[in-house]
C-alpha cells in the first residue's frame, strides 16, 4: 500500500490508494465505495450495495479521524456548529450555513493557530498541530452526513467550501491542497465554490498561483499600514503589506479571479476615514473586493465592534474612493460560530453557559 502516514483514516486515502487496498475485490467495488462516499455523500455504513463484511473490514483498517462531540444551532437552525474530537484528543470546529440557494461549509485546517492575530479567538489559544487530509475531508463529509436526510442542499445541492475555520490554511499547504483536490475531483465541487482564506502567508499564495485549480483567494487584511498590521496581525512582520500586494497581483494575473480582502471593523482601531483611504489605496490596484465584518467578541480582546453607522459610513467612503465593499452579516454569534470565534474549547462554553444561567436567575 502507498505510504499514507501512520494510522490513516478513510478520508486520508486518495482513490488510487483505496484501490490498492481493495486489490482482489472486483473492480466495481472501488467505484461503489468512492461514489457512495464522495458523490452520494453517505457514511460507509450506509453504502449498502457494498457487502457488509467489506464495509466492516474497511472501517476497521481505516477508522474515522473525527468523533462528533457536540452540535449547536443558531439563526433558526440555519447555522450549525460541530465540535469534533481528533483521535489524539485535540478539538476542532466546523460551521454549516444554509442559505436559500446554497450551503456554505466553513472548515478548519489546523487545531489552533500560530498566527496570533490579537482579535481572533483561535489565535488567542495558540497552535496545537496541522490537520491531516482526512481530518479536513471528514469535516465536510461528517457535516453533510449530520445534516438531515431531507436537506437536499446538504445532500446533493450547491455547496461552497471556505477555509475560514480554525487555523491558517497556507501554513498547512500540503494537506489543504490535497483536500481541495478531493473536493474538486471527487465531490464535484467547482474551484469557484472553494475559497482559501489566509492572513497573508506569501509562500503559500505563490504555490496556489502555480497550482492548477483557480480557487478563490480571500486575504484577512484588517490594516493597510504596516505599523497597525504588525500589531494586530503579527505575521505582517514576516510578510509586509508591500510584498503581499505583489503576491496578490501575481495570483490575480495567473488565475484571473477577483481577490477578496477581509476587514474586521474594530471600533477606534481601523475604522477611521484615514483607514478607509489607506485601504482604498491598497485595494484599487488589486481590483479586489472588500468584505467588512463587524468585529465579533472574543474572550481575549477587549475592543468593541465599530458602531453600525460607522460601518455604513466606512463602506460609503470606500465606495466613493472607487472600491467595492460589502458588509457581511454575521452568522452564529450566539453560539460562538461567527468569524474569529472558533476556539473549540468545551470549558469556555460551559462556563459561559453557567454564567448566563446565573445572570438570568
Ligand atoms: N487564518 C485564515 C483563516 C481564518 S478565517 C485567515 O486569517 O484568513 C477567519 C476570518 O475571520 C478571517 O478573515 C479573520 O481575520 C476573521 N476574524 C478573526 N477574528 C475575528 C473577529 N473577532 N471578528 C471578526 N472577524 C474575525
């Protein structure tokens, strides 16, 4: 069998690797298992056209990478957060968001994160480790399997996958890219429906520019001058704004895809007219789109989100400076599932829950 690392899970294997494992079985068995898993998006146990004994043998050899620990819902059931336990006990989260015409799945690429952005809950807890291909792929498969069987969008409908959960995807390039290829080739999800979000890890952006699939690139900018960005997104000290702009220009040229810049609106920190002017000057040559995200509360950051009127004004300011900007409506804040709130910490939520219960008494 090909070298796929120690104790692989089913999601770690490519089609060819599973094929090697099924040697001796009739050739159509591989098609049945693969189609069942990735096209029909069914759990192995439910791929009933494959003999039970074979299903059992596969699951014994390739046990699941993830165990579901907890599911929480918000926004009238349209936002669902799953907390998964990895085999070594680390925890990661993924979020499913249903819209009228599509389903967006926000997945994690690392347990924790080493980028240390001050306003992000994942950055505040620090880094545990990279996720394997299987741990990334199984977040998608597991989430879709959890979605109700009547939910056609989740089962067969249009899906967007965004690497906007925990971790920095371009600091775990190999696994992330293998997962992207799996989503594309085996699940039939188009490159336009896959988004990699990065804080600006330039070597990763350069590799993506050379890769075959033109996936969407989102960059978490949050500041358009080095002094402020060094402070709130410290990776900027390694990959400063000017170098980042060069890498983004190359990506846009290579892929002909519009880049998005993410900007958390932090009251009094990056929401002045001067910030808007700097952001506009940075964005215009890139012809990028700006997403403004009202800052979500996190345990380790005391700043407040910009007031709604300030955000509207900032967006209008950008528009008058020739930049397209939209304000992102936050989903899942009540269950800590919104941008920057994932920290996969059971204790925090339990404590918060009991604090809330006390307050209500
Ligand atoms: N490391 C990658 C992937 C994480 S994506 C990246 O930085 O892009 C998570 C998104 O939420 C990023 O755009 C991030 O900057 C943003 N974010 C982090 N903390 C936030 C907060 N407290 N409020 C709003 N957005 C936040």
